[in-house]
C-alpha cells in the first residue's frame, strides 16, 4: 500500500464521515468506538533467522516472544502481542525457500541470529520490514512494548475519541509550529464536537453499553524520532512506505480503536487535514469491514478486551462467561479507570 493511497483513502473516508454527520440522524456507533469493539489488530509476522541450534539465551528470548503472542499468558493475564513467531534455520534451504522474499534477502550467512518484524499482510503478500536486528534482550523489549504504546492503549481503552502521536523531527522550528497547529486544532474541535447519545434501538447497543462512556479527548503524545525507548514504535509509524519514511519534518498519527493509526505529514499536517481525520473518527461507522477503512494496525502488547470487565457481573466472571483479566489485566483496568476519572474531572472543571 502506497503512502499516497493511504492518505487518499483517509481523505475520502473523512469527507464521507463529515457529510454523514451533516445529513444523517445521530448514530450511536462512531468509528472510534466501533473499532475498539470490533476490529482486533492484525498479526505482525516476526521471524527469527538462525544457524543451527539456538543458544540457551536465544531460546529464552524466543520463548519470551512466543509467550507474548499467546492468549492467555502463563500467569493467567490477557496481555497479548499481535505477533506470529516463526523460526527459520538458514542452513535448512527448504525452510528458507518458504520464507518471504524480504526475509530471504536478510538471511546473510555471517549475520548470526536475527529477529525480523514485518507489518501485517494487510500491507501486501510480502509486507515491509519495520525491525531487523540481532536477537538480543534489548531488541525484544523494543519490539514488544514502549512507554508511549502503553500510554496510548490505556487512553484508547477508556473509549476516548482517539490518541495522537506527534513525532518530532529534530528541526525545532518546524516541530514547534506543527505541534502548535495540532494541539490548537484539537482543542478547538474538542469544544465543537457533540458525541451521539447512546441509542438503545441499535441492534448492537448492549455491546456499547458495556464500554466506559464515550468522551471527547484527543490526547497528544509527543516523542522524538531518535528516542531509544520508542524505536519499535517509531519504525512502525514510519517504515510502512519508503516515500513516507524519507519525508523530512515532523509527522502526526491519529490512533483509534485497537491501535489502528492514520498518518499525516507534509502539507497534510494542517488544520484542514486534522479536522478531516477527526471528522472520520467521530463520524458514524459507514463501513464495518476494517480493511476497507483507512489505517494501519500497530503491534502492541495489551489487553484489548479489558473493557469487558468494567460492567461484567461478578457471577459471570466466576462462571467463566467473561474471562477474568488476571493481575496484569486488573492493573491495566485500574490505570484506565484512573485516567478516565481524571479526564472527567478536568472536563467538568473546564466547563464550570
């Protein structure tokens, strides 16, 4: 998928959403809520290339990756990374021949054990690589998680209208100007938006009723493009297309649902471009098929089913009708509730 195609799809969807908002009755299922409930993230292929048997340390790292992609994990929690882990012994030519062309191209004889992460197959049969490095503990940590990814997913689970990641380029003047536009436009739009009321006649209304109340909150998470702790995220946000990765200047990404993002950069990173994307996020979900909507799925390690426990009856949890989240899930829920409560208090104070 080319960068220009992605943005044109986003523009068309945003324009349609704005027309729907102007001409149709209020809908109880805006895109950001529908995506949170119905669009699980696609799996990212993760390949470990090695020569012969793995060392004990390498085997432990592979086990860590496989556990991260399992649901539930061995501790009973539901934190899960949307990855599929494959091992390929480079010395096994038959196994190597079945790998994707981009992976075969990275299978150098003297490279040692490597870990390669690709985008999901929604970007093509041989999706681009967003991570390639020796298999180390640091690489595994950078691939699986980061502080900003954790903060973004907590924000989205609170049924907020969306999160925005602002990627600073290092050009102080350009970064400051673009970030000011982003924050000022989101603040202005936040005062104008009225989310549709919950509609009990909606055939899927019972599902939406389980979520925290939808709220207008476009929190901005700013990161530097060279932040070591965020390299897994930075590469995912930029490496889906070479033309986008090579664009100079700051970039912004609207993130919604279960970690789906839409990029803005260059002339698209403008008040109009931001308004169009916001219109798409808060508009009614005119197409329920995820892949026919704009966006790319992030690889995160989170519990996207955490919203189930906010209104679940204890008896149903005990009976196994709704899976208990485990210690990790409860910790995530606590963070979601605290964040939602703080945002609600801020909104009340700002309106008084």
